[in-house]
């Protein structure tokens, strides 16, 4: 038995995360499917298509997670499958997700269920998407349906994934559907998504009264925030500092403060500020969902204001691999006093050459965050499988399991990272030999 470098708290959640559109395949009724058909939208002309065929293969995928010592799994329910037209509920889709939750239960994987992970039913998009305030009502209806249907199987609900990323990519940068470049719309959408989280939390607490996992809580609610580290590219240049500060305020701080203060306050230079009091936001989270990937160096007056640090190690998508930032993000996430669940963390690395070391180093930093007083309750790696990485198509390979997208059966191949994470999860600790094998200098 190898010496242990770091033990994790008892009951720690270990697992991986996915989202429906990225892995299921065949999601034809949402805004992303339509977007993918437009030339030039997705890198290399990729389309989600059959994705990983996880819609059929979920049980064997969960078997991989189970044998790797995972005890939790994050996934999303695809709204457009369950409600392909306004008010029309697809019974087959509803029962499919019952089967999925039953499979998770059989494999002793705690479901952490996301209700909105970037995709919208096409009919929602046609009605103005998240710019239209009615979407908040429609989403609440969908959440009510999920709470009633699945409340007996699910306690851990993640209402919305990365509201800030969706708002900026889709409405400010124009890179995701509906491909707008309008900062006013981006702020409104971000506020609507945060408000939708508060409403969803209220609905879940009202409708889901069944304690599915027997821990004394019928619901455990949070949302997932991408907490990117933003630093001035030239720390001596006041305008870079100013821009980094502003972006951190609107992208990180404002989103994290909202569920604590009950106020959504968003502003960026040149756009209409949004200030909304949403009392239901206060106390809406039982935990904080942290997604951490990278840090960006921020530059004023540059065609690309966000760059990876020169000379730093990078992932296949050009994102800096910076494990100390994980600790910083965890410490920031813990400041509000909520337990922190890592809902995503990972690296695009098709060859799995850099991931093992980055992964283990990051987990050592997670341990340091715990030492600094952060109540970290679990770690869900992004992702279980290589999958459809939105506008980057299939070039961002985040999987613990490689997927051969050229093969009709989409065979999976286990990576070294999957093995290392499995050994950590089984031990609920970071053994010295695992760290050494991963190439972490001790
Ligand atoms: O793939 C995405 C996921 O859908 C949301 N968080 C970031 C991941 C990597 O870009």
C-alpha cells in the first residue's frame, strides 16, 4: 500500500460530468442542432450528429464510471427531447431518463442533474430564447415537470450551467446560437438566466419532497459557474488592470454574489447596466458548483483581449494549464460560505500526455484549498467521454475515455488519466505512487 499524500474528507463525491447534447447523439430538436447545419459555425464543419451514442450506451458508460470508483455522476436532461413542442411532452423521452436514473442507482452513482446546459428547444429559440421573459415561465414549467417526474430519483439538482458563458458566447461574441453581437442583450440574458435559477430552486423545493438518497434532504440545489482566472496581461499597464478588474466583476463576482445578496447587478462599459432585485435568489443555493479550466491574460486595445500566458503549458484548445488557479478558484468559490462541488474541471488533451500530471497536481491544489478552510464536497471531472465541444466541434477531447468518432459504434478507450483518477477515487486519497506515476515532482 503506497503512502498517502493527501486524504479527502469522508463521503467525498468522485465522478465525471457530461451534458446531453454533447454525448447523447440525435438531439435534433434544439437550437444547437440547427446552428450546426449552418456552414462555418462549427470548427471543421463538425456536427453533433450521433455524438457518443450515449443515449443508447448510457448503461455501459456508467459501468465504466462504477468500475473506476466513481460514486457520483453529473448529466443533463435535454429539454428539447422531453418537450419537443410547447406543452407537448414526449413520454418516451420522459421514461428514457427514468431508465437512466435507475441505471445510475444500480451502479451506486449519485445523480447530479443539470436542467439547462446551453441548449434550448427550437421552439424556445423561435420565441426569442432567453431575451424573452416568457422563457423564464416556460423553463419553470419544465423544471416542475422534472421535479414531479424525477424527484423520487434525484436530489442533487444543478439548475443552470454557466449562465455567464452562455450569455457572452451567444449574445456578445456571436459564436453560439443565436450568434448575436449585442452587449445589452448579453447582460439581459445573463440576468434572466440567473433569475431562472432562483425560480427553478423555488419550484424544485416545492415539488420535490422525496429524499431519494436518504441523507435527510429532498433537494440539494446549486448552479454551475465557470470561474476563470482573469489577470492583467501587463500588470504595470493601468488599462490592462482596469479591464481585468471589470471583466472579473461582471463575469465572476456579479454571478457569485447574486445568490448571496438577492441582487443581480451587471454592467460593462458601453452597455445598459442591469440591476434587478430577485429576493428568491437569496438562499437559493445549497452548494456552489465550480467549473474551472484556465486563466486568461487580459489586454486592453487588442484584437484578442484574452490570451494564454506566453510560454505556459497549454491544452489542445490553447487554454493555459494552470493548476494553482484551481486552488484560487476554489478559495473564491468558498467565500460565500456554501459547500463547493466541483461540477467540472478538465483538459482538452487528445493524446492524454499532459492530462495525468495536470490532473493530479490540480487535485493536490484542491487539497490545499480544503486546508485553507474551503468545504469542498466533491470533484466531477469534465468529462467521462470525449464529446462534442460546441463551436470547437470534436477537436476538444476532454474524455477520461477516448471515443472513436470515425467508427459507427463509437468505441471507448480508457486513458491513463482514467486509471489514475480511479485509483484516487478508490482510495479517497492521493497516493504517492499515483502522483509519481503522473509525473508530479514531489
Ligand atoms: O464542454 C464544456 C461544457 O459544456 C461547459 N463547461 C466547459 C466545458 C469545456 O469547454
